[in-house]
C-alpha cells in the first residue's frame, strides 16, 4: 500500500483504510450524459462528435463482457488511446470485485442488465438549463434509494462515473457554490479558455442560491444522482467516490443535502493530483473534511504507448479507474508493478481481439 | 424454526438451513407479464381486467415505499383481499433483508429504481407463441448476468415473482416437459377446466422438444429469466426460489440448462403444499433432487378477514411471500405467532392509510 498518497484528512484516511481492508467491495458505474459534451473541443471521450453518446454504454458493456455491443471497439480517442475503463476492468477483475451499472441519464442505454432510474440526459449548459428542478429532485430521491440498497450489500461502495463533458458541468457547479475551482480534463492541453467561457455564460442564468436550482441551471444529471447515493449510502457503509473533478462537484452538492463524512473518501489517480492546471487537493480540503487517496498506477513504465499516454495526461481518470485500482490493491495487496503487468495483459488481449 | 415443513431432499434441507442461518440474505422481485392473464376468469391478481397489468409495478412499489405510485391502493382482489406482497413486506422489514426489483417483461415499469433487462411481455399462449426463441435466449443470458451479480453480494439470494396469470403458463411448461402437473391458483375455486383448455390448445403449437422452443411456445418471460438467474447464482451462493407453482416450472427448465442443486431450495407457504387441487410436493421430487420448505404463517388465527383469507385459499403465495417469511424466521428466530402480529400491524397501517 506504499503507493497511495494520502491527503485531505489524513487521520481519517488511515481509519478508512483500516476499516475496509478485510471487507467486501462493490463497484457501481453511473452512466450519464450532458449535451455540453457536444461543444467542439470539450472532450476526448469518444472518437468523434457523433460517437460520444455511445461512450457511457460502451464503457459499461466493456466492463461486463470484455468487449462492447453498442459499438465495434472499446471507447478510445481519435488516435487510439483506450478508455480509462481498461484500468477499471483490470482492477475489478484482479480483485474479484463485483459491479453493477446504473443509467442516470445516458442518451443510449447499455446492452446489459442495468439499474434504470427513468432519468433524462442533461442539456447543454452553455445555452440552456441542464434540467428542471423537479428532475434534480427525482435524481436525488432515486440516488438515495439506489445508494441505500447497494450500501446494504457491501462494506465499501465504490462509485465511478462515465459522463462525457462532465468536467465542464462540474466546474460550473463548483464555481456556482463559490469555490475557486480549476479542473482537470481528458485532454492534455486542457481547453481552459473554452471551459471558462461556457461556465461564465452558464452562471449568468443562476437566479437563486438554492442548491437544487444551482444544479438545474448549470449541472448535469450525474451530480445530484451520485450525491443522493452518497447521502444515504454513507449512513450504511463506507463510500469511495472514484474519480477526479466530478467527485469534487458531487461533494460540494452533497455537503448541502447532507452525508456522513466519517464514511466517505475520494480515490483517484496521481494523474489528477499532479495536474498543475487543476487544484484538486486544495479543493477537497475546502469542500469537506474527508480523506482522499491518489494512486500512481505506474503506467509511465508501460511498453505500450496507449497505456503510457495516461501518464502523459490523456484521460487521467474516469469510469472510476483510480478508486477501483486503490480498492483492488487494498483487497489483493498488489503493488503498481503488478497492476501494470495486469493492465498490459488486458491491453494485449484487446489489441489481439480487435 | 419448528414451523417449517421440510420435504424434497430433507437431508439437504437441513444442510441448507445450517449454512444460511448466520448468513446474509438478499431478496429479488422479478416482475413480468403474460397476456394469458387477460383471459377472463384466469386470475385474481388485480381488481379488474384493465388493472391487472399494474399489479407487478404496484407490488414492487409497495415493497419499496409502503404504498403504491402507479395505482392508488395496494393490489387487491375485487372484494379487498390484499396482495401476498403484504406478507413479503412484513417478512423483509422484520429481518432487515435488503431487496431489489427486476423488470423482466412487465407491461408497465415501476416508479422506482429497478434492474432493466430490455425484455418484452409474453403473449397469450391460448392463441399464439409466448415469445420468440431469441427472446428466450436473451432472457436466459440476462438472467445469468443478473444472477451472478446478485449472488456475489449475498450468502442467500431469494427470488420471488409477480406475474399475473403465471400459474397457467407454468402448467403449460410443466406438461410440455412431461410432468403430470396440477397447479395452484390465486382463486380458491381453482379454474382447473379453463386452465386445462388453455394449456391443451397451447401444447398443440409445440413442434420441437428443444427446451428454448418449448418456453417460446407456451411459457412466459419470467420462467427463462429466473432459470438463468438460478443457473449462475447457484454456482456462487445459496438460492431460495420463493414461490409455488411457478418455481416448479422454473426448476423444470433450469434442469435442462443446468444449475447447482446443492445450493438450491424452494421456500413456499403451507397454503400451496396443502392445496389438494395441486401436487406440489410430489412434483418437486420428480423434477429435481433439492430440498423444499413450507411455512404456515398462522394467518388462520388473524382477527382480520383480509389476512385470514390467505388460509382459506385466496392468493396462497406470490411476490415471494413464503420464501421471504422462511428467510426472515431463519434470520430473526421469530415464530408464526410473532409473524402474525407483525403482519396484522402492517395490515392495520395500510387500512388506516387508505
């Protein structure tokens, strides 16, 4: 476990680790969608504009089947760098951690059994409200039900997300709640200017400081749903929010609706915490008194350029990769070197397959 | 536990009980639909013909919320006898057993988060095939995925069903597989003649003894889905099939596709095993070498005619009532007298509510 960097409340970090190391884990992938991702240049989560909406179901299918059904290949960037789901799948399989898919507003449902929530996708926040107040309310309520159910089945519920464009809506939510946030991106040369423009125009529509109203104006469906999950699940089990920027926005909103900070942690990759265009560590401390973990999966040592790219700033995080790797290491005792071996094996399998 | 009647393989019954008594339980409700239920006189699951399709989602909603969202009142017979879901809810709550809803072909989705399978409802087997072979295959595949996922989260997976008209399709499936089955009904004066007519005309369409083909001709979507669940789940955890007639049809089909009989049991009510128009106990022994349990919930002693009616042959079983009561008693040590107290309390709450 020497690979983890601990930050936030480090005393709670040790307690969190101690209490889950002999426990059971359950990974949940929350699929969602915001039309904000259709703004050119905002995301790399998909080979082109028209295929972005297939990324969440394809990520979910890949985790289940080892291949996708909705599209031919696994999600990757235009030049062939794979989804961070590859890291998630490697982690979950190596530790036999069960997982479940939740559709919280994906434009396309996955071709597998999944928890349905009856939620719609979010609108493009640069031009209109993301959703209605009543949709936010529905998302929180259903998130609370799902969170309670899943937490009752495990000792540590890991929550990851797949929502293209989600860093931009998260930035808007963080700013709306008064945080001086700079966020990461799936693109190494983070399109900061473009994101700021979108966020600035979105924030102008805010006319109430009610948290539900803020989310409806500038958020996305994933944020209130996962905040609802956290709110109820953290009363029952440990919860590891697996992700980077999006998890800080969830935490900001969850702080308004209430959650148990003794049972909550964030787990992410070192590619997020070392991103100089973002201020992840500082941000977490300002939002909530919880522990956070970052793992260096060691991909810079990979023989495959597609894996090495993560350490150069591509994708960085997503599909709950960081939190899954951390959980798998807690459960198996594997180190980064062993994880890299397994990730390369999976990469090779995919490459031979396609 | 002196209230249980053990039958089938009684040695395995004791082993099954011993292995789950300190374990965790998870209840799953599989909602489905067959248009066969629309034949007049075939079912009492709903106040009238047009409302039958709301019974599965209403049962699911009642278990979650304690009231229904799709309809105003909880499902009941035309003269006000409540759904057996009342017994299930009482059992699950008394033992804090978590539960999850699965939509495997319900005409109407429930207003709560549920596992979606992309399945369609079954057609009326008296006039046409229930579904296509590829729909049966999809049901089995998705059942296998869901079964594996849920079983990995518990020590004993309880599976109940809500499918109006399901005893008739089950009778057809049992006969098609060569069993001399007589089945129970939700109606005290079991419409045996009508069921036999329907089944006889349905069986004429069978032109292959391939198990998938048999199900597609005369079955319903719930049977192959739950058989798929059983097939994978019984490799991972104990599985208690909670129900009467339908569970024997599932067992007959599951025997064709394979399941682990060391980890499988049926749990039902004594109203099923004492039904003289059916031959439940005998049937189970012929189909598979598994244990079975029957519980007398003691409702004949109820002060409320609506509860006493179960012991007079109304509803008898459904929504996984028997298996849930048995599981709750294993977990809590409650006896029938205590269960009756709790069921009456729930009955009173509902009556005051409405």
